[in-house]
C-alpha cells in the first residue's frame, strides 16, 4: 500500500470513528432533552420528593442511553461490536472493589494525615435506598456512556492507547465543574478516566469500573460528603476541608485535590502492572501450549508411520528394519517441519 492510499485509509477511518462518536453523543443528548421534559412531571407525581425525583431522572438518562446504544450496535455496527459486562464476574467484582476502596481510602487517609479534613457530627439520611440507587444508576450511565460503545469502537478501529486517551478526554470534558475549577481538577478528571479505562481493559468488561466508580461516588458523597454529585445529595457527615486549594480541592472538594490526584496516579500504575503481568502470563501459557503441541504431534506422527510400515515387514528382516527406521525418521521430520512452518506463517 502506497503512502497516498495509506493516508486515504487513515482519513477514512478517522472520519468514520469521529462521526459515529459524535452521532452517538448527539442522539443521547437529544433523547435526554426529550425525556427530560418528564422531570417536572415526576416532581409532581412524587410530591417533589428529591430522592425519588433523582432516581427518576437517572432512569431517564439510562433509558436514553440504552436506546442509543442499541441503535448504534445493532443498526450502525450490525452487531459486530459488543461490550461485555463481565468476563469473570468474581474476579472483576473483586478488582473493582479493591481499586474503589484504595481510591477513596487512600485519598481520605492523605487528607487526614495532612490535617486538611475535619468531620462534624453525623446525621441520618432520609430514604437512603433511593439515594444509593440514584448513585448506582448514575455510575452505570456514565460508565456505559464512556466505556461502552464508544470505547469498544475506538479499541476496535485503533488500539488500547487511543481508546484510553480519547475516552479519558471525553470523561474530563463531561465532568461538571472540572474545566472551570483549574488545572488540578482537570488532571484529576482525566486521570480518573484513565484509571477506569485501564480497569475496563484489565477485566475486558464494565463491571470492575462500575464498582470502583460507585464506591468512590457512594462513599465519597453519601457518607463523607467530599465528592460533589449535586447540592441536593445528602451525606452522613459534614466534613470541613481546610488549607490551600491544591490540597483541599476548593469547591470540588476531593475531586479538586492534589492528594486525590496522587492516589489516582498510584492506582493507575498498579493497574498497568496487573495488565502487563496478565499479558505476560497469557503469552507464556500460549508458548508452553504450542511447544507441548509440537512435541506430542511429532510423537504421534512417528508412531503412526511406524504402525503403517510395520505390517509389511517380514519378521527378522534386517533390511526391512532399516527401511522402517528410515521411513519413520523421514516422516517425523516432515511432520515437524510442517508444524514449524505453520508457526512462522502465523
């Protein structure tokens, strides 16, 4: 392929991915606007109950995303792209839980050590089940929006690096208040996108990033009050963050804090190590299986050639024994050569 043809193919692929991604987000936004008109109606039905209204709002976002994702996968892609929820559910759930706990725990620990956070008196949350459900649906929507169809499309057309970079930029751009709050909040939002994308790659599914993201939002918002999902969300504790904004986070609290950014970067390194270890183990297993298959194949070939030749040899014939050995050796070499050639071609 010449350079001109290569450039044409590259441009064609770029515009294909760009327009598909843009159309996906545009369609979702339009549906959100259409279904969003029901939010006021929901407020009247639920007697302006903030918890139920929020659950209804998140359900509308989820329904809109489900419709757009279905159309994108089934009609645009004709079923060729699929996003798995989990490949190994116990492992994926454990990975998401460990990362989520280290994420929120590490950030909180650094804030406590530096004396940047103080807790007031605890208080009860009205309708906690609805608030937790609202946070869960919100996380599912965000993860499937970023790491569902769009991530799978980028990974399929390009590679893991491009998929992580592009979706992380989109994640940061969609994070409310991140761009307006300064460099640290932008870097944290981007690093969060990278961390969740790497979890998506490590487990090849959405379950792990959903669980990690849910733990960060649920504990950080509903329990500690250090993660802002909106002024209407309650929290068990009313924390007070003090010190310079680069440490305390300013208006974005945890998500604008440099300590949270440090914790996220450390976790990114950890997940990268896990991905590399998993790939090395897979390569070693494949190499070992290939070597075992070649050896056993050569043995089966030799045994087979011997069985074919033996019935035609007169008992006790030295000449027949020599012919047999020559034929078996030749056959084994030919079979082994075929296997080796096959490996080189692959």
